[in-house]
């Protein structure tokens, strides 16, 4: 595949970060799922009937980042953050709608850096940035589809040539991943496997259609949240869709003062279909393990797994993501391989934008100044990092759901403060130590004015540090 010819600016920027690594450099496999909750893995125990033996293996043989977050809980912006190590406002991908293509010269992906450093690079699966499926800079091998793709019978672009491929998408992508690994190679490889699952419409493989029959979803503690002290727009989204546009057009509609939760839908089949879409991904990871073991390459391969953003399963009566709450911002992140502490647990807050610097360090490269994340390798190896972050900036721009306003928020280990810069909402403030389910908004209570002031200062500082 033809490689991008970098501008002089890009070449100068990239040349400044390369450092020679001692051979052999590890192979690197990064696996990303879509809308995958932070706790939807068997080993967490959140869903006792959910079994993910191969995800559990990555965790048991490696490290679990139990406080991992995305800086922007939406598909394209989060994916751009993983690839570039930058916040949305720096890499230019702020929505799923407009201007969502990375500039390979000014915001290069980690694929470009590793390709230039001699890695054989492959991208397989959902790209979701831009408006076509054509091969992107940085990847020697390309296998992708347009937009969200389909769960069956995808039109794939393979190195610039289109084919129609019948078969369940998670299995098909795993097939191509195994083929990429099995190709003879003298150089180390980077494989980015980006699954469509578990994005809606939730569609499990036929063999998993009856999984978890007779089980019940656990009722989240925030199901009974009546939203009375939350921004009015959160009650807008409970209106029929036809009313959403009326709200944004300033055509008043009655907004309920509270939400009536009603009985909990423990047998919600749609959410069970979400859970049934996970096992095929897990089985594909098992095939990757088997292939690496057969080739004798497992011990020199880093395998990392993450989800692009969180997902509500009835918390506060909500579905989807986007908001600055725990279930929306928090993501799964596990990693195993040489130098990674087996059975380790990292409690520090880590971010999707930390993945790119981590991949670069694994390849023996320095982190460019343009990246805003930090390498996770010191934490993953079991080291204590004294100056690790204690807070981070979360952002969201108005997108396809018109009732959700722009958000800027700051999250610490025990507090979350959200502000709505366009002036169409009250602030939100939660003490996560006392209220981990974010059910009591403290922002409007006079007795918490000092805390509100302190969190506003933290948000302003986080925005300044991120050059927002």
C-alpha cells in the first residue's frame, strides 16, 4: 500500500521523537470494542452470569486499569483520542457528524509513528472517522467498512479493493486478524483490531441467541433517581423523539418536574442482546491467543483491550452514553505481555489518550509534545508514579441527540463537576465518596458553595492545561 508522503512539518515533528529500541521490540495488538461498559467483563462480577474467559485471561496474565476513562464519550471522538493521544479539541474530531477526519500531517495516529519506525502495521475493523472506507495513512494492511458497518454481509475495503463478505462481523474481523498475525514477517507488527460489537442494534451471533436465558439484569442503585435536582434537559430526553426538536426550536413543551422510574425492567431483552454480543468478541481473542502460541510469539506480544466509551444500562433510567456520569465516561482497559505485571491492578485514573503514548514507548519511541496523554507502562509494570494525574478534563459537543447540550466537566477520584458552557443548564456536582451513584446534585445547595467554588477552579485549571 502506498504510504503517505509527510509534509516537512510532519517529518520534523516525527523525527524529533524517534529513539532506537533494543531488539526484539514486542508485537502489539490493540483490540477495541464499541459501547462496551467498564464492568461488562466476566472477572468484574457485575453480571454474575457473564463469561469472558479470554478477557479474563488478559486480566489474569496482566493488569487491570480499574479507573480508566474516556475524555469524550462518543464513538469518533474517543477513537481519535486513542489514536492521537489528544483531546477532541486538539485533534479536531469533536462529533460523529462533521469534520471527523484526522489530519495525518498535523495529528498523526500511532500507526504512522510505528510504521515509520519499522513496524508492520495493520488496521482491521471500524474506523468511523471521515466519510468513506478508504485506507488511511499509517497502515500497511487495511480492512475496514463504511461508518458503523453491519453485523452481517459487510462491504469491506481491503487495501483499496472492495469485496462483500458474508458472516457475523466479529467472527469475520477475527478471521482477518488471525490471517494478519500468521503472515511471515521479520519485523515486529502492530495490529489494531476495531470491533463493531457491541454497538446497537445489538445483534448477537446466532450461536449466542439464547445465552443467559432466565437470568435477570441487576438493578442499578440509581434506577430510582427521579432526576428532580438534575438539569431539565435530562427530563427532555424522556419525551417522545418528536418533542426533542420542538424543545431545541424553543417551542415549549411540558417538561415533567420529576421522573417516575416505575418497575425495573430486569428482563429487558434489548440489554440482554447487548450482553450476548460480547462472547463472539471474546472467542475471537481466544483465537488470537491460540495463533500467537502456535507461532511461539505470545511471550513477545503485548495484548491490550479497551472499549471506546461507556454505556448506561438503566442507570438514572438512561441508555446510550455522552454524559459526564461514571457509567458513560468509564471504560474497560486491560493489558498483558512482556514487562506487564501479572495480576496487577492500577487504581490511578488513566485515559483513552494514554494509549498512544503507551504504544510509542512499547516500540521504543518517545512521546511527542503534541500528545496530551502519558504512557501507562510505569503503572502497568507495578511502579509508583508520584506525579500521576489526580483529575482530568471531560468534554462533549452537541451532536445527534439534540437535547444534550455541550459539556465541560472535571473528574477526580471522589468528585465530579459538570458545567454547560452554552448557558442552558444548571451545574452538576457530586461527592462520589458519599454518593458513588451520582444521585444527589450538590451544585444548588448553599452549604456546598465552597466545594462548588473549588471544583470550578479545578475545571478551569484542567481546561487551561488541556489548552481548551
